[in-house]
C-alpha cells in the first residue's frame, strides 16, 4: 500500500480543482462523426478522450490510407500498420506456445468479454517464457485503434508490480482528498472568498491545475486528448505527485499518462504508472535530474560506440563536438514528441515489457536512419541541417520519418552487442562520474575569475544538480567554478522559476529580493542559455540615495555575465582590468551600472546599451553590448522570448 504523505505536502504540487466526473474517461464527449466511426471499428474503449483534431488521423488509420503531413510523408504508409482481418498475429510471432495468445486479439465488446480477455492476457504473460512474450509484442503490428492495448498495456505494467496494485477505490479516495477539501484553504491563502475561488476553478480549471515540479512544463504532451481528457491527465499526474513525493524530475510521466488514457480508465492509468515508478532499479523511468542527464549521456555513449558511422556523420553538420553532445539532450523528445503516433504506440508496446533500453535502441535507430537519409550533402535533409541546425533537422526527420513502425523497430532491435548488462554498466559509470563531480571544468577556452581559484569541495556542490531544472550538472558545475570562493560554501536553492511561480516581475521580486547573491538564468525559445551573477539583493531597488530619491542602479563589481549555450563563456566587470593593471584609462561612470529594476523592467549592465533586460511579464527581453561588461550580445537575435527564467539563491 502506498504511504500517504502529510497534507502539507499538497501545496507545492497543485492548486486544487475539481472538474467533471471523477472517472472522467467514460464521461468525455467527442464529435458525433468520430463517435459513429469508432463505434464501427475495433477501437479502444477509451478513445472518446481523443479530440476532433485526431479525427482525420484515425480515419486514415482505419481505412489503410497513405500517411500524410507528419505521419510518414517520406514514403511510409500509415495503413501499413493496421492489423489484417481480426488482427491475428503472424505465424512468426506465434512460435512455440504462442498459439495460446490467439484469443487475445478477438475483440470483446461486452463488459464480461472484456474481463475474460484481460484475464487471458494476464494468464499468457504469467505462463509463457519472457522471450515468447517479447516476440509477441515486438512482431505484432497493431494499429493505434486496436483494442488489445486496453488490456495488454495494463497487464504488462501489472506484470512489473513488486507489491501489487493499489486497492480498489484508493485512487478515487485520493482524488477526493487532493482536489476536494483544500479549496477552502486555497481561498483563505489567496485572500479570496470561497465563492470567488470556486468560480475561478469552475470557469478555468485547466489554468488552476498547477502540475508537480517533476513535469517538464515545456513538453506537456496530450496526443489529441479532449479538454476533459487533459484534465483527467492532470488529475493523475497531481495524484502521482502527492503519493510519490520523492520524485524530483520525471518528464516522461506526463506523456505516458496521456497515452494510457487513450486505452484505459483514469484509475487504471494511475495504477499502471505507479508500477512503472516503483519498478526495480528504475527500469522504466528516471526520477531525478541527475538520472535524466545520465540517460542522455548513455544514449550519446552507446551511439558513439555501436553506431560509429552514423555518429561520425553528425559531426559534418556542427562546428564542435560539444554541439553533438548537446544534441542528445533532447533524445527523449525525438520519440515522445516528434515521432508520428503510429510509431510511438508501437515503441511503447515494447517499452512496457522490456523497459527503457527500448527507448535507447530506438533513439540510436533514428540517428542511423537520419545519417542514411542525409548521406548526400546536397540532399534536402542535409541542407536543412546546414542551414537551420542539426537539432531542427533531426526533429523534422522524426516527424516525417520515411519508414514504417515495423522497420524502425527492426533496425532498433538489430543493433548487436547491446545487452541490458552493458547498458546498465555504462549508465552506472556515468552516474558515478556525475556524482563524483569529475566534470567541473568546461572547455579549455574558459577562464576562471580571479576569485574562484582553488575551488573548495563543499556539501553544496554535492546537491547542486537539484538547484536548476534548466541546466545540466556539467553546466551547473562549470557555472559554480566561476563564483567567488566564499559563495561556493553556501547552500544553493532554486528560489524562483517561471515553470512553477508564474511570469510576473512582482512575483519575481517577492521571492528573490532577500537573497544575496543570486544567479539569474535565462533560457530562450531558441534554446540559448545565458544570465548573470547578481552580487546584491534585488531589494536594493527600493533604497534611497543621499538626495532622498530611489537609486537607479545598484550592485558591485563582483557582478558578471555568462553564456552557457551555444558556448560557455564568462564576462566579468571591466573594472577588474583596471585593478589588475591591464588598462590605464580612467573608468567611466557608464562602466559601473550593474543592476537596475522597477515594476516595468529589470536590467543588468548599462552604458551604450543594456547587457540584459526583461519586461514586466518575464516573456520578452533584449541583449546588447554595454560598457559595464564590454560584452557582445548574449543572444544571436538580440531580442529574445523567454522559455524558462530561473533564479538560484544562496543562504
């Protein structure tokens, strides 16, 4: 049984809401045409979650029409994965005792037939050899609308359970506990009447559901779910955050939740996800920031070792090896965000039995296919990589993947000498390397500030990977090496992030104003990362000078700028050159404009321009050269849109 945390842990996870039926999947409406169509097909019973936007896609799948748009326009056919006849598996998949699985593909329409079908799936998984189940799952090309997944996925997850499923009714009771009683407390906390709070929740429930911090807010993927389906997904995620408070970073949970709600009830989806979360040795999901970084570094290492030609080909489109390394940071989203739905569900079929090694193999297969398609440097794909970047080219390739799901999986499982033991050894070695802080220094071109020589070892460095959702451990530790020595002895704390605290300068000031110093980290929509070390409290903006007026600029010469992506570089105050004797000219007043802030804008650096400025909604900003740091623009476009803004404080 899951141990329930104290109620005080609720508020970091959710602003509570109640919308629709507790068991939303069976109540969700859909368009009449899609409903009529699905009623004639061997469709999954919880397909009503799917919104009208998916209607055309499902019609193509059911009729076996050719794929278009993002579903294999490069030559693959969406209809090629539709089961023939009654969906019986091929003879190759039925080797040995697999004939027992024939009954699993007979559609059970009534409730009683559905129960018998699920029981037979469970029996087969328990009785057959693992290799037989693996073959069965790998080699059957079920279409996305095949109802077998409503039983198979649940039973595959159940098979990995170490302490059984939650008792019947546990999920509904927890939903009531999480989303029911705390509306009054929420109203009091926000100084509003209960009526105002309930009205806001009823009118805008999707805006009132704050997801747990372990969710990647940029990649909240719904896969055609309706509005009520999305609310059901948010309920499941919030309850998972409540019952598993030890999860700190797990971006894969939300996409899996959305997928599960296509094929099973809300409660079954929750129970299935619980088994994946509690699986031995993290077989399915990484649940920390460090684990997630270790995963992409593992994919990078495996590709470099087992797909050497494809890996070497990637180097033709970048200037430095670091750019190839950063490419693999988004490997997870090649599969869950950019692959067509037809391919994704087949990958998940195998993943739910074999674990995350399937995802590693599929990511490697995508690199191999990309290298093959872009082998000629005058091809469209090669030109896109050269003109728009390798990251965008691979994303586009995944969207328009030119092979069928079967072919993709065949290539993935055809990679030799890639055992689970080898993968685990590489993953463990990388995790140990990250934990032991062997990657503190960045590229050789990086120069440390005069105050960070002889960087001490401190407890705060051990936990630094927990202080940011945006930077990798390596990037954080490189940034750490630039800080003044005394600051490295303090404990870092993520005091503000737009992902959790909203986009408002007033909120920004209220959360960070009493911390000194702070690190401001900005990630743009173009994935550029830069920021500033701010040596003074932001509350200094309200202090008055000798004339009795508020000071426009404040701060000290310890303030510095930095860039992390596409390159790591530090820009210290120009006054340090004078202190070191490298400059003999007098220091201008414009070279001492460090920090400025009001309710409309915050600024860092001044004189001939502003190094960084951000508007009151923390959405748009700009960067240019300034006299204070003598820096180039920190963003290639000069004007940028914020994707994530974080502030790390020290205490």
